[in-house]
C-alpha cells in the first residue's frame, strides 16, 4: 500500500494554539512533542497519524496555507479578512471570540456621524479601509501601526482606532470606548485549496469530527 503523506497544520502562536491543541486532543489528534514548553523545535510530528504541526504568527498562517506549506491552518478571522488569501475557510471553531471595532474617546463619536475626514490608526488597514470606504462611504486617512494601537488617540496620532476588543479592559483603562462595531471574530479552520482535493477524505474526516465535537460542546 502507498505510504500516507504527512498532513501539516499551521497553528497561530499563543492562546489560539493551546486552545486548538486541546480541541484536537478531544478528537484523538495529539502531539506529545508540542507539550514540551522548553523545546526550541519548530516542527512537531505525530508519526502514527502522519501529522506535522508548526506554530506561526497569525498573519503568516493564511500565507503558509495558501502556498501549500501547510494543508490546514487555525487562525483568527481578523487575519483572514486582513490578509485576503485564497484558502477555504471550513469551520468556525468558536473560541478566540472578540469583536473588530472602531474605538476612541467618546467625543470622537460625532466625527463618525458627520463623515468628516479623520485619522484612523490600526494594525488592520485593509479591514479599516473596507469599513470606512465601502460600508460608511467616509474618506479617512489610515495610519498603519503594529501594536498598542490604543496609543493613537491618546497621544494625538489619530482620532480613532480600528482594533480588536475582547474584554474591553484595555479601552476602559485608557479612557477609550467602542464607538462602532465592525464585525464579530473567532478562530477559524482553513484549508489549502489543492489539499482539499488531494487529501479530501482525511481532511473531511477531521472537519466532521471537529464539527461533531463542537456541536456536543454547545449542547446541540
Ligand atoms: C489586543 C488588541 C487590544 C487588546 C484587546 O492586543 O489589539 O489592544 O488585545 O483586549 P481586551 O479588550 O481584552 O483589553 P494584543 O494584546 O494582541 O497586543 P498589541 O496591542 O500589541 O496588538
């Protein structure tokens, strides 16, 4: 019989990875090697199931999957929207829930109502542009930042920000608030388009098992 090829997973480093690994473990997919926190290895293998796993930064996960360096990825919907990669989005994993919002000081609310030319700071310029240009038809100046975006309105770089809000505590502690909600976000499973054809049976089996497990968790 022909030797099975490895299926490779690209997981988003950090909280999403640990939640993904717990969920995969619930459907019998484990990777003991990955549990060793001191390991500096980048690729982890489950020889028995012929699976490989690696961790990557969120924005890079859709890239690995689009180019086929990984067959399957787990990544936040925010990165999928921002990166616009050609991959199949097959499952909402239900964790990593948060919202993409326009935030700022309360006084900035009126700037959004009167379609004024404002400055918007964000780690997500594509999402910000789509929201302001295509949905609100408001011309804005978008400034790309790489983190701690809440600083934007505080130090006078921008009027508002477009950013992820989870608990809302970063906003509260800095005197900012949600002004408008753009969309809900959560972790998604994505699949390379060629892998979906070539390894259809194995990938479908994983999707079905995950979907069943998620439905059980939700009491459906
Ligand atoms: C994210 C996001 C907000 C914060 C929201 O930042 O950009 O700053 O979390 O979470 P909260 O609503 O629970 O306070 P992250 O921690 O990823 O770091 P960053 O600011 O460097 O992007």
